[in-house]
């Protein structure tokens, strides 16, 4: 257990300066508008890179079919997010569709 804690602390010490340096250097500067606009695309791009493989891939291959319950849950979540602009309702819609997909055979 002590080795694991030491490893976690070492990783914190190693990564913290890398994350803090840009914050300290750039916080006092005004960034160009083009860069700020470009940085605005990063959160959706990272989110898509994290979410879409879990929705669209099964066993390393593309699974875009009506039997893919995760795809239906993703579509329901996206539709609810667009319709309501409410994160809680969108997540609830996705959970309910995923649950229905698990309970109802296709």
C-alpha cells in the first residue's frame, strides 16, 4: 500500500508543474482572438473522442445497427440535450433508453 501512495504522490509531483506552468504564464496575457476561438473547440473534440468509441465500437469493429443499445442511448441523450438544453434531462433520457435497451430484447 505504501508503494502505491508513493507512486501517486510522485505522479502528482511530476504532472502538477506541467499543468500549472501554462496557467501561470498565460494568465496575465491577452490571447489572440483566433487562438481563443480555436481553444473553444477543444472541449467538444475531447468529449467526442472519449464518448464516440464507446458508443460506436463493439469488440474493435464498428457497430452501427439497430441492435446497438448504446447508440440509441447516445441518440436519445443528444436529442434531449438539443430539445431541453438541460444536462440532467439529457442524461436521464440516455439512462432510460439504455435501461430499456437492456430490458427489452431487440
